[in-house]
């Protein structure tokens, strides 16, 4: 086999709290990850010279700093082999949006190379390699629903939540993760919500209480700087979401919709309100 094609799924955070800064400069987190249907397409070919990345999005770097390149280098180094690779990334996940698009692409490359090169590494081994590149990569390898602790790499899988509709809206601009963490360092307080209550409500499939249990500590520092995020959160609730939340360090928000019909009507109403619906990486308000 000389090529492989994969889907790299985005994630949202149903809960996200920062517990404090670690001696190594990272932060201890408590989060609940959830995979969503939105995905990038990643194609790997065994050809060319070195590791070359091509991407349809102009804001994605294609040199050595790209998480995909770094993940591939770490995997090849661990395996003790050299390989010439061409990697094509077709972006549908907005960039710097709190959806772990770069981490998802890197995870897909680890999975793809593991199969393409017949390395037969277990997922635990891929996670060990991935976390050297990005804290979200272990979850992107695992997928589904999971509690994340440590820097997000200590994962506890949760039962699948089933056929739930999420409405995802992105304001069309990036938010720097490093900037958001710097702002938060001055405001760390006890969380008003509890991850255990959220997981209990998930297990009971009590979607109304799940909506009330959603929490993201970064809203307190990001939302005041970008009022459109608050507007989208409030609009989602007015359109029938039982809860709405910013994911990651933003700016993407999602609404937890009680059923598909409510979600589809909300998509229509929001598109009328903002005049645009763009799936993927367009400009302006994107409804995904």
C-alpha cells in the first residue's frame, strides 16, 4: 500500500476547567471531550522527498512547525526508519477555533502511518508519541466521549452519548490559545460547575440537565474581548438549545440541541439572522 485516506474529526469540550500551572509550564486541566462529525480529510502518499505537506487553507503552515510534520517525524524516529511522504490536508475544520483541527490532523497521520508502514503500534503507543506534539492528540486518537485530566492526555472514556445534535457556529476569526491562557492566569477561581454532575447527567441522558452543566472557564476571559461570541451563545439558547458553550479557548461555540428538527430550524433561523451559512473554512459566521 502506497497511500491512505483518513477523516480527522474535530472535538468540542462539554466541560473545561484549568486547575493550575505545572512546573513544566503546562496547565493541569479537567475537561470532557466530545468528538463531532465535522472532519478534515488527510491523504498520505509514500513518495516525494522528505516530508512535504500541502493544504487548501492559506493559514495552515506547511513547514516543520506544522503538527502533522512533527507527528510524522516523531513516529518515524520512534520506529527508527526514514520515509518520503506527501501529506495532503483538505480543511473543513476552522483554524485556531477551539476544535482541535491541527491535533486531529496529526492524530490521523499517526494512525495512517501506523497502517501504511505496517508498524502495528497499539493506540497507547501512538498516544505516547502524539502527546509530545500536542495535548489534544491523545483524545483525537481515542475519539468518542472522555474525561481528560493532566494536560488533557490522561483519558477516561465515557459511554457514547448516542444520536445527539450539536449546532456549531464559528465567528470567522482565530483566538490564540497562548493569549487565552495568559489572560486566565490572573483569574483562576473555583469552578461554579462540577464535572461529576455533568457526567452523571450524561449517563442518565438527561439532556436538559446536561445543558445546565456545561462549563468553560475560558469564557470569562475570551467572551468580554469578543462580544459576538456572547451574542452567538445567547442566540443559540433562544433558538432552542438546552445549553450553549464556547469550546476550547474559542471562538467557536456550540448549542446542545434536543433533537434534529430543532437543530435544523435553528440553522435556518441563524442563517437568516446573519445572512450566511458556510460549512468549513469560509469567512464570516460559519454554521457547521
